[in-house]
C-alpha cells in the first residue's frame, strides 16, 4: 500500500511540476519575462493601479510599460491567463530556452547572434536610435556623428546600445568605455561625467529625460547613419526554437494590434513613466 501511495504522490508531483513550467504547450497560462527596469518599455511599481500588472513571486511589485500592454493584448487574443516574471537581461534568453517562460517581451532586438539561440516574432516596435548627453555639455549642439570624436560613450552591456557606441568609436573617433548592466546606470554615468554620451532608442531617451532633466537628445538622425540591418531596426518577441505553431499564434495576435494602437500605447507608457 505504501508503494502504491508513493507512486500516486510522485505522479501528482510530476503533474504539478509540468503545470508550473513556463513552456507547456497545453497550458492556459502565458508566462512573459522582462526586466521591469527599462522604461518606457517596462518598469516596476509598488502599488496596484488600472494599468500595471502583478509580478509573479514579488510582494507588492507590479510591472508597467509598453511591453506589459503588449503582453496583455497578446494573452487576451490567445485566450490565456497572463503571468509576468521579472528576470535580469542576461537571464532572459536562457529562461525561454529552459522553459521557464514562454515569451521575452523586453525591448529586445533580434540580432543574428540571438536568432541562433531563439526564434523571434514579427516586429512589435520600430526602432529609432538617438544620442543622449548633458543638455549643457559640449555635445549639446552636435550636428553629426563626427562631432563625437574624442568623447567617451557608454552603452548597456550585451545590447545594441553598446554595439552603437562601438560603431561610433570605430568610425567617428569616439572612445567606448566599459558598458553597464542597466539603462539607469548608463544615464548616471553620463550625468556624473564618467561618460560624455550614450545611444538609446527614442522612447527610452524620452523616459531618461523625464527622469533626469540634465539629459538631452543631442542628435536624432533622419537617416540610417548607424548603418543598421533591418533586424537591428526593430524590436521583436523572443520564443523558444521548435515552437513554430505557438510562434505563428503569437504573430497572429500581434497582427491584430494596429500601428495606431501601438503608437498610442507607447505615448501612454512615456507619460506614465515620468
């Protein structure tokens, strides 16, 4: 009898473990991973309101931002319950590969290196990169990337931002210094004169300026001066390789969200992240 009971317990435990996984094809829960530290795409708040969403496993912590709104809409279209997990940038791709989450919705660019590790959806946002520096500093009136010659640039580690700083170092005489783990840390490096400038996406720049009035967008190019590929000019949602049907379903859900709606969501996210 004890042996039979043990078998039953083990079976129930196995069922429980599968149900708790983030990548169960039969699950009715959509598990999304993001940093919750990257406004206006995603950030954390300490009180519940009508636009944020609870972060799983965190007491009195809620995620908000453009990525969260997209996650809500996708989950609704798929008829699934949404679960949001706060995961550090470096752990996002391993988390989706190890079945801990279903989707990465975190302002991620689908670079060639990342495409070797995971699949990506169609674009959920189109990128425009800008240079940010002190509003009263020597770069305040810059007119071209050549004006960055001799100035120190800093980006977020393991992101296209650091790649862009490397690009202006290689092609326009800037100096790349060691990147930092988060965008707020990068902003503080510029404010404290550790670095002279950073390069980020326009919505992120607007969020930084809201939080740090000392900063200013000093260069907003009208053309692809950074010589980026098509993939580098979009943000997409990460999915584990081998889940083609699921990927197609997420793309179909994305297709129901119009360009006008996306613009509105980003504008609201920027306003809320102030």
